[in-house]
């Protein structure tokens, strides 16, 4: 089965790595050869890591490389592809243009799935010839390791194409979750940004430092979130009384907390500079084994993800 990745940046090369790992013939398109060369290096590095972690052997490494064809010819990329995963820049105009380029050559039955992090599929599909086949399929970085794909529909997306997309992602061991309605930020980023707004708020109020926020998440709730969602966490927190008991018990206090928590809609001025300084200090303070540079910390993350995926039976 052939699939295509349009746009070969961080996410496009992550998808290509994953599709190839799952045995799919994958074409990877970008606007110039330089981008494609960078993508091939990224894919090789993704695969090398999996090889070094004993997830794949040398034979599989080589098969994966062979399964990926790079091209700057959109017709070659999409012709005959069952799924076309769009990973271009996060911008309506560019994404509409990419959809038009794809539709000029793809098969009638192809699914066009956008990796958009939060744009509306209705808008992306506005000028499409066949808007019924355009779905959102939002992955999480690193795509080759994180199972979640949030599937979103636009006003004209058909249930038939949503079902086809869900079946396909399931068949390659992804964990698709379908949104029943369009929503900016989908499920996961809405949750992530609700948490992050409060993280910003308590730093701004001087309650704790940037490093302490990360420690409090990582060594506390974050460990549980890697294993189950908030509803199951409160179910267990309620003991024999379950989540109903937990909410009945904690509910009145929590309403006081909510009344005191952030509800602003624009970022505090200068926060990006402030947080960068705090994160630079935090990175310098980490032990060597946990990593001090972006690359070392990403490696630390990915090794941990492999252990968790094995525990979840996903690897
Ligand atoms: N970075 C993340 O963590 C993340 C996570 C989930 C989803 N996404 C989404 O995935 C998409 C890609 O993000 P990214 O981080 O890989 O960006 P990126 O900048 O790394 O890659 C974008 C790629 O698109 C290519 N491109 C530009 N114009 C194009 C065109 N007309 N046709 C085809 N390709 C074109 C660029 O050359 C580049 O290689 C975005 O929609 C983004 O919101 C990103």
C-alpha cells in the first residue's frame, strides 16, 4: 500500500519514518531537494535511534530506508497513494494551495489528511474539489513514537472518509480519537494549554520558579498522566467511592481554587523572554544523565517513551 507525506519537515519526516516502519511504501514530497536531503538525514537518525534501542534490527532499518522515496514532483508523490498526509506550514493559504496541488493528481478515493495543529478543516477544505475526503489527523511529536492521532472533520468531511481514516490509522497501530465537533486546538492541545496557562500564572505571581513548575509536573501528576487520563486518575483517587466520590469530596474546595486561577486570554507581556531564561537555567541544572542540550533531552525523552510504550503494549 502506498502513502504520501507532503511537506518533509519535523512532522512529515516523523510520519514517513512511522509509515515505513509499518511496512508502507512512502513517498515524501517537498518544494526543494535541500529540504528532502535534511528530511532523509532526520529519518535516518530516527531509525538509528530505534536500532540502538533494539526496537528494529539492521534488516528492518534497511527496509525502512528502501520504502521511502523522496520527490519534488507532486504527481509522482500522490498518484496511487491511499492516504496523503499533508504536513506543510501552519497557514490556511498554504494548506489550501497544497490541497489543490494534491487534488490535481491524486486518486478519487484517496484520503487527504492534514497534520494541522489546530486550524479548522472547514477552512482548509474551503476550495477543495472533493472536500468530503479532507480530514484532520493531528499527530504528536515525535510522530514515530507517540500513538495519538486526533481526527477532525470539517463541515463537508464525510463520515465515510472519517471511518476510512480511522481504520487506516488503527491498522498501523496508531490510537485515533475522533472529535465529534470542530474545535480549535482539538482535545490534547486545549488540555495542554489549560495547564500551561496556570503554569505561567503561578510563575508570574511568584508562587514558584519555572524549574519548579517542570519538577512538580514531571515527578508528580506527569508520571500518572503517562499511564492514564484525568478521569481515571480521579476514579482511583476516590477509592471505593470512585470519581463521583472524589468530586463530591473535593468539589467545594476546587471551586475556590478555580475562582483564584488564571482566566486571561492574552500572554503576559515579555513572558517568552522570561521563560526562555528560566528554561536555559533549568537545562544547565539538569544532571548529565538527564541531558543538558535540546538533543540530549530529546534522547532522554525518547528512551523513556520506548519504556512507556512497551508498558502500554504499544511497541
Ligand atoms: N512541530 C510540531 O510539534 C507539530 C506537532 C503536530 C502537528 N504539527 C503540524 O504539522 C505541520 C508541519 O509542521 P512542522 O513542525 O513539520 O513544520 P516544518 O516547518 O518543520 O515543515 C514544514 C515543511 O513544509 C514544506 N513546505 C512549504 N511549502 C510547501 C508546499 N507548498 N508544499 C509542500 N510542502 C511545503 C517546508 O519546506 C517544510 O519542509 C503543521 O501544520 C504543524 O502545525 C506540528
